[in-house]
C-alpha cells in the first residue's frame, strides 16, 4: 500500500485533530494552545501537540481527514449572526423546530416565522470549508486555504 510521505497512523491523527479541534473551538481555557496543552492531564505515553493555530482556522464545527492526512474543517462564521434555535431565545418556534423532519418542512417553518426573523438573516453570512495541510511533515499545519465557500442557503 502506498502512503503519503507525511501520513501517520489514523488513531494518532484523530487524537491530535480532536485536541486541536477542542483548542480552537474555545472549549478549553483561554490562552495560547501550547499553554493549554501543558495543563492537560494525560497518560505519560500520550503526546499532545498543536496541529493548527487559530490564525489558520475560525470557529470549526466539524472536521474530516482524507487519506493523504489533510484536514478539512467546516467553519461556522454565522455564530451569533444567522444561526437561530431555541437556545438562542427563539422559543416561539420550539415545536416547529423539533418536529421538522425534512427540508421542505424546515423551509416552511422559516416562511411561517419570517415576520420574527427575516429570511435575509439566514443568508447574509456564508459558511466555509477550510483545508489545512502539513506540507513539510513536521506535524503542524503550515498551509491553510479556503477549499469551498458560498454555503449561505438556509
């Protein structure tokens, strides 16, 4: 089997990516990622390193690896602007929100409540897929590019 020169065992990548994801989504303490890692409690044989910095990625909400070891991350740029739900104070549509089972019902819900939240609120900011690559094999992302964008349909 041919492997990409910088490919590492999948379990190692997933663990490293999971930690990176937690660091970048702000689910740990504030401060530089390296300082946060120093505070982790982990088995002595587990190594934790930063793969990507917050300058390379913004609000990641999902991650995926391809066979070449490249990381694709879905970025939500609509946090606090265009993402609505019952937790955000939109309790008026709770039952509609919980009972929708397909796209047509979801769109009908948006139309029903457009007098409360105008449709433009769902489309003015786009989501993005970011591609992070370790091109020199040092275990850190050194290339960050926009893979796809324009995901601003409701």
